[in-house]
C-alpha cells in the first residue's frame, strides 16, 4: 500500500506508521502585531473565540454557546437549510451524542448571523484560547492562524480526525481538547477560566506553541510542510534501519 500524505486524515482511513497527516499553512501574508505577540494569555481581551461558517457540525454547535459576559465569542454563520421560519426559542436543542443537528429556529439563526457580523476576525485573535474545529476536512487554516497569534488551540470535534504531523508534534504540550458533547457552560468555560490563571503553565504552552509554529507552519509556501513530511519519513526509515541492524548484526557489518 502506498503512503498517503493528506489534510483530511480521519482515524477510519489513516494508517499509522505509513500515512502522514498534513497541516495547512496560513493563506494571508499579514503578520500579527508585535504587541499581540508579546501579550501573555492572562492579559488578553477574550478568553475563547471562534468565527467561521457552518462547514462542520461542531461549528454550528459551538455557535449556540456564545457568552460575551464570560469573554467568550463563538460566532458561526448558520447553514440556510437549517434555518426555520417559525417558533421563537432562545436555544434550540442540539442532539447530544449524534452528529446530526436539529433545525434551528428563525430567531436563533438571525442571532447567529448578527453575531457573525458584529465581531472582527483580527480582534478575536486577541484571545487566550481559540476554538479549532474541522472544516470541510479535518485540516484547517484556522489552526495556523491562531498559532501565529499566540492563541492556545482548543480542539473541538476532532474525535475522528488525526492531528497534523502527530509523529513530530506533542500537541498535548500546548493545546487542549474537548469532545463533541462537552458541556460548554458547565465544564469547558470553567476549565479555561481556571487554566488561564495558571501563569507558569500558560507561559510554557505559549512558548511551545511558537516553537512548533515557526518550525512547521510559519510559511506561505509548502516548504515547512514539506520539511515536516521529510522529517517524518526520515525518522521512520531511521527507526527501521536501527531495527534491521539489531536483528541482523552480520548484515550490518557487511
């Protein structure tokens, strides 16, 4: 079987030790301001942010939990096919434990559209944490964008996805994860509010984040991604060669 290097790697079709899960580099040449880059997580304007379209069910679910009073901005533009035209309701029911989302009532859709237009994307980068969710594929430009600005990624809805360059990067050192059925108000928000107060931990996470970003994501070309793929393959071949020598010392001498 040939190895696949892909940005839409899911656990169902990803062969560990053979395939490579790719990351996407940022599309814009604009660089974040020095002031933002030197602002530690505990001094940032927002606690958790996201702004994007409805391209994955996790994005629509997250958009139902916007909470500006807790410094949380989750602005998702809903799919028009989900928007109903009748009964008003403050928060529609989202099917827990299922990837299928029930239709959204008209007033909820209008509110989500309003929030989407209210916040500027660059302002939302002044955040301690940034929600990162799959788009039309697990790989997302947003991951590189938030890392470039020092926001600590919170992966949401990635149960079936393989994170980029997982053999090279210890994502747990500078990111957090949340399952699709997480209780935003009761679990996720309190967890982040407590985490941002741990300043030594936040410093370690942000330093590790910048190091990984510069090494594997900080480019407008494919150079960094190519380097990551080559390094992944080099480590695999090096490991296989060491195993071969250990099993066949006579062959290694020859």
